[in-house]
C-alpha cells in the first residue's frame, strides 16, 4: 500500500486553500528571512503566519526549522507540493525535491494554463484591461444581459477624487486590528535573537502586528473592510492624507499574499455588498479590478515573461545606487512632505497604498535613475506584502518603464502638481509644486523635466511622450533645471 504523501507548505501557502486534509510538512527555513535585509514587520508577519499555521494543523503538521530549504527536501520521497509562488522556490523543489509530486498553483482567480492559452493568442503585448474584461465575462461579475453594469468595465474615472478639502483624515473608524498572542511573542523573541547574533539584519520598525496572518483573522479583516471602508474606497482610492496612513484601503494584500485569504472570497464579499446596496458600484468595481484584474495579471506576467524578465531590463539606462536614507528608511533629513510621509510610513508599518508607492517613491526613483533591478529587490524586501512574483511587473514594468513598454505604454512620472491635487502634502511643504528652479523648487516638478532631458533618446519614438518632450525642449531654463537636480541628493 503506497505511503500517504505529506503536503509541503511554503511561503504564500499558509491558509486552508492549500490544505486538502492530509499530513503536512511546514518548512521554516531561515534563508527565507535572512537572504537580504528585510523589513522587521515583514519578517514578523511571515514567520507568525507560518507558526500559526503549524499551530492550527496540530498533529497533522511536521514543523522543521532549518537554515535552508535544501535541508528539508534532501532525502525526502514522500512529499507533494502546490507549485510555489516564486521561480526560486520552484527551481529548488525541482532540483532538490526530485521525488516530490507537484500540483497546480492556487490562490488566484485564473489558473496558469488558462492565462497562457489566452496570452499565446495575442500578437505580443496584451493589456490588463483585456484580461480583466475576459475574467469578468467568464465569471459573470457585475454584468446584466452580458453588458457591464454602469456601462463600462472600468469605472476608474469615478475613483479619482482628491481628499476632502480641509480634512486631516477621512474620518473613518480605525480598521480592525488582530490581537497578538504567545506565537507573536515568540516570533519577536526569535527575531531579536537572530538580529543580535548577526544571523539576520532588518530595517524598519516591528510595531504591534497590524495585518491578518490566519484565515480567521483575514475573514475578520475582510468583513470590517466591506462594512466600514469599501464605500469610501472607490472615490478616495488615489487620495493621500499625511495623518491617515490607511485611508479607506482594505489592507488585505498581506493575507492574500500569505495565502490565508482566497481572492475569490474577497471578491464575493464585495459583490454581495453591491447586490445589497451596501456599497456603491464604482467602489465595488474598483476593488474587483484590483484583485481579479491587476493582482491576477501581474502574477501571470511573472510566469509569462520568464526567468530573464527583471534581471536585465533597463530601457531607460538607469544605474543609480539606492542612497542610504532610502535603504535604511531614514526620513530625518527629508524636507519634501510627500516623500517624508511615505518613508516614515514605510518605516513604521512596512506598507503604503498604491499612489504612495507609484507616484511618490516610484516617481522619485524613476526621476533619479535608480537601478531598476536593485529597486525591485528593495520593494520586495521592505513592503510587508512584497513577494518575488508581485514586484517585477509593478516596478520593472509599471513604475520604472525599464522593460520599454511591455507592461505600460509610457513612464509613470509626474511633477509636483499631481501630488498637490491628490494629497494634502504640498500645503505644509517648503517646496512649491509650481516651481522648477530655485531653493523652493519642487524636486518632483524639477525632477520631471530633468528626467525627460536624460531619457529623451529612449523616449523620442514613444507617441505618448511626444507632447511632454516637445514642452521640455521649449524650456528656456532647462539646462539650469538639469544642473540643479544633478546636485540634489535629498528630496
């Protein structure tokens, strides 16, 4: 009689979705936390999720604590695994766990074979919008008589409101926060020990745990979001307030990426809120698009683009080193309120919403020419929801345009006026978003033109950049702006 195989559980597979009821091997390899300096809160969350899963599985779990995954795989011939969510882990499984049975991946709305079949029918570039519409039609989400409710598949144009005038917060109750337990205490103790003995190096602050790491906690967090913040999520999706770090966002990317929240579960909850008129259509559609559209899309791009994507793309010739204040999350000498708020928030929580990631930090890095490969590693390491699969398309493609347009048709950069429109940062900042030259020149406004001057050879054939490049060439003070920004070391 064949021996029952033991389910190998790896990072990103810590929820019921990855459990079919048999025995499990939960591998706690220190290399998961020590390969590069990571945010302390991220190490806490991922290690806490792992150990909470061991506790939940009880006698069904074999918990091994090793330095490397190789140690846990070598000599085992009784394992099966759901294909892990990174190329590194997949390669290790196939090399060291040669007798391991590999099952199809889980945790996304569309499976890999389905996406591959669809993508292969295209002519090269395929848009997220096309993927999203295809998924919506297949699932029947927010459709009536085969047509999208609201007239369009994307209602993004209704979800771009600035923050309420004069507000310091959105005025919403604090999100539901989990209670720490003995497992969290032991995790914190072990991370302290690893740091003391030089096994690991962390950046940022490990404050009280703010994110769900179990399926029960994820359900509580989802219920709270849908009941309290989903209605405001849509209109203020892009808005930023200095004193409101959560705004109306769901904070569900961590439990989804840990594997403790099924994305379909989150989508179903949002759709039910629309059906019962508990949340407006634009907010529900925006949330569904984030989960079934963009999140699903970047997962599949990670596999579709292959091993080389993210390793060598540098279409704009960006080779700048990440400065120490950036790597250490040190905001003490930053004057620009938008950047200071983002770096402080990242230091304290390991999390920022997408506009702070893309249009503040990503925008700054793009304008200053930071190396996109090193930048992708940094985003992966310092964000609590950062994974090997989620960052390449987001950073290499969307944020830094390093892939030359495979993901986005133009660089995502702007001057300070955009930041002024969607935030309250500029009113209290010593820099003026309308100025590009002088001591009070906004580093984003000036940086925008300096960026265009540096990258013009690479962008001149991009039709979406024709007008900005024409405006740049007409600036009488362009040389002065370029020289000024070359001297700037801090925002």
